[in-house]
C-alpha cells in the first residue's frame, strides 16, 4: 500500500509499463487514502518470472521513494 490515491495511479502505470499485470484498489472498495496496487500471480508463473517481477517492484520502490532502508 502506498496510501496516496494519486501516487498509486502513477505506480500502477509504472508497473504495467514494465510488464506486470496489476490493478488499483481504491475508494470506495477501500477507505480513502488506503489505495493499493494488486499484482496478479498464478501457479503458472516460474521462479524466474517472479524474481523479475520482484526486481520491477524494487525499481518502482526506488523510483517512487517508498522503499525503507
């Protein structure tokens, strides 16, 4: 969760542009300022695909400054 509705849209666009299948969950499905990005994972994904997806999420975390060090 990134909380900010506006930033969540930007993060979702970034993740999709880098190849991930994502969607946004936002108000009224969740309370205001509790928006989140949902990433779809299935049993058909390989370890390599999951590792690549994790790297994309880490890059987004750096880009949008939500990674705690």
